[in-house]
């Protein structure tokens, strides 16, 4: 109990000590919080996006098969579906029709897709919220497209896809097969690619190898590879963010190091008084430890909470252009709150520990002086 | 009883600026008495005082506190003795600026691990005793010289020490405040505390309160 009371008393003194230099410590906490905020935002956002991508891809087929012509992705003959379906281990083979469309009117890229169960009729489309925003349209309106023959074709918007339907639905337009083929002049015997499901996950690579053997002009893309690519992209993007902020980080490190490691004459005198009145060296270090903890922990917690609000409540407006989406349309969506405690611990270790150490070491040097120094000055 | 045997204190030993501050000082300070170390500046009073108060170790010689030999004790134990046995009043008061009078008074007791409420109560009692309870929550830099001194005395008493050590306590006080200080010392003396003061102020060493005057010159006890 005495130990707890001692900690409480020392913390009490530490806090009133900190309040004496309100301006200086407040400035330090603000800068420190800002640094933790940036680091934590990048970290939380990257992880949340990776997880989002992971959830989306969990529903994806094990293999996507593309046809390659001269090293480029080309339309695939529907007959290939029959060849693939006869390969041992293959579950279902689903021909898919999808593509991109650049809207010169609104200078936006859309992703066009023919779903298996498109519930509307010919001339109808369902669009993502991003498309609705970019094209300033809503349900029941007409949306014009230029076909591959240059002629203008109009579709009626039957539905705005809900924004919770993932990151990818923002720039999405869904339409019937006949409309899609007409718009892009795709022959009846051709599709964009094949979605291949494999029942046994252990056999995915074997099945992919068999497909390559049977159909040498195709490229099987295994889902795990896509997951890895997504991870790499998000890591790379978060790396860019960190590089952008590294200057600010470095400035903070110099500032914090200077503040924490240099003891002013006044602080040295105070340590002398404490020692002379009966504080041990370890008590002085304890006080400095709590001082470092109070500043770094306050900043860490505030930075983390602000980052959480920034990423999960306000959809990371600061990082959006770098972190999300490929196209001109930035999806307006909220990532599902997800916190990786290992990463939080790493961030805590990289911010709180160095600062607290930088606070304690110089005071340890000052606290080892003889207490009579204060009598001699 | 505090016994000093052949105390010698050398600063910067072995260096060109070596300085002998105290030379072969032997002294017995009896419990409950008022002892004044008298002498000009540089005579070694403050150094001897800090050795008596376990703030510094002698270069050679022995110190006994009662029957206990404390010269060779590790720092931790010396600090504990310093905190429990001695209360210090410094020449410049050495209060910590920016915090309140009561916080300054409580400071030496923080490492004891006492309940905060009880400690605060005790500190308030001391401020009351010295008629400065109105300044309890005043920051010390706004106190007058006399008030600051009384806060410093209250701080010296917070751990209820049996020995009060004061180094040139009246150096920065006018005559009235110096006399007031001696009145407080008288009160503490009557409570049975041992008082050791280093001073070359006649108000202190010529006071009727003083039981013994030890005169120092050039680091030596001359009488």
C-alpha cells in the first residue's frame, strides 16, 4: 500500500511540476499528438483496407482465368469454359463479362459488370454511389454512354447500390448481358474472363498448372496472389504516406529529444533540492519517469483516439487520395473499425518508450550528484 | 548524540584545484541542545553541516548517530537517515518555484509512501503553527521573505525530525525576521529537538538560546 501511495504522491508532484511549464508542455503534447495521429492513421487505415480487401476477396473465385494474346489480356472464347470444367478438381466455371468505361462528360472511370443475376431488364442499369455523384444522377434518370461504334446509348438508372456494399462498388455500373455486348461490340462467343472455383484449396495450384497445360494461351490468376498484391499495394501506399511525413517526424524527434534530454539549470537545482530534502536518486528517476509517461501517454492516447475518429468515423479525408481507389472517383465509405493490437503495441513501443527513456537518462545523471551541492550554491 | 571523529573533507582530491574544506574536526553534539557553528565565510561551517546532516561523506574520519556508525552506509540508507532524522533550512530557503506553499512543505515526505490526505493534513497543521495558513495555496515565488522562511521551516519539520540543521538562516533576513526565526528555533528547542545552526550573525550566535558555540576557521575547529 505504501508503495502505491508513494507512486501517487510522486505522480501528484509530477503533474503540478508539469503544470508549471504549461505553454512548453502543451506545445510538446500537441506536436507529439500530431505525430502519433499521423502514424496511427496510416497504420489503422492500411490495416482496415487490407482487411476490407481480404473480406471482399474471400468471396472471390479461387482462380480467375484470362486469355492472353501477345502478352495482353484479350477476350476469351466461351468454349474454353467447357475445356476447363473437364479438368479434375475444378468445381464450377463461370464466364464473366466486365470492363471499364471512361465517361468524357464527367471525366470519370467506371467499372461495368454483368452480374449473374441481374434483376432488371434490357436498357436498365444499377450504379454505385460514386457514379451517381460523378454523373449527378439518381434513380429513374437516364444515363448516356458512347458505344464502341461511337453512337450514343442511354440506360435507365434503376438502382443506386448501397455504399456499404464495399469499396469496389463505388465506381460500379451493373447491366444486363445483351446491353454490355452491344455497348462494347463483344461477340456472343466471347467473355472477359472465367471464374473458376476449386473445391479443395490444396489443389488450387495443381489445377492452375493443369489449365496452363490444356490452354497455353491463358493466364490463371490465383486468389492468394491477388491478396498478396493488395497487401503489397497497401503497404507501398502507406510507405508513401510515411515518406511524406518523415520530415515532420524527424523534426519532432529532434524537438522531443532536445526537450526531454536537456535539463535546464532550474530543473537541475530542483533535483538538488529534492535530494537534499531526502529524496533518493531512484525517487528522482521515478518522478522523471512519470513525467515522461504523462506526456507521452497523453499524446499517444489522444493521437490514437484522433486517428480512430479520422479513419473510422470521418473516412480518413487526409489520406483518401493516396490510400483509396485507382480511379478518378474516390469512394465515400467507412472502413469497418478494426484494430490490430500488435501494431498498437509497436506504435506504443516506438513513441512512448524512446521519449520516456530520453527523459529519464539526463535526470539520472543529475540525480546522482551529491545532495550537498544545493548547500554550496 | 552526534559524534564526529577526525573529520576531514577534501574537494577535488588529487587535482590541481584540490581544496581542504574541513580538517581533523572532532565534535560531539548533544541531543536537545542548540549548537552554533560560527566562523567567517570559507571556514568550513557549511561543509561540516552537510557532513553532519548526511548530505556529504567525509574524505576520512567517522560519524556516529547515537551508537550507530553511519560513515560507510550506502547512499540509500544515508538518504533514509537524512529524511527521518534531519530537517534542513537552507540559506536561500531553496523552495521549489511554481508550486504552492503546501506542496513545498509536503515534498520531503513524498517518498515515505504516506497517505496523501494525512500528509496534507500534517502540512496544513505546520502552516497553521507558523501563522501562514492563509498562504497555503499561494505559489512560493509570491511569498514575502518572512513567509518563504516559515514555509522552509515547515518543510524541514514535515517528517518530524529530531535534529534541525540550518545553514546561515538569517543571511537574507532583516533584524526583525531574524529574531522571529530565533523565536521559532526556541519553540522547536523546547519541543526537545536538537538544533545545529551555521551562522556568523550575532543575532544567532549571541542568542541566549544557544547552548554551545563552535568556532571554525580555515576548516578547523578552533574552540
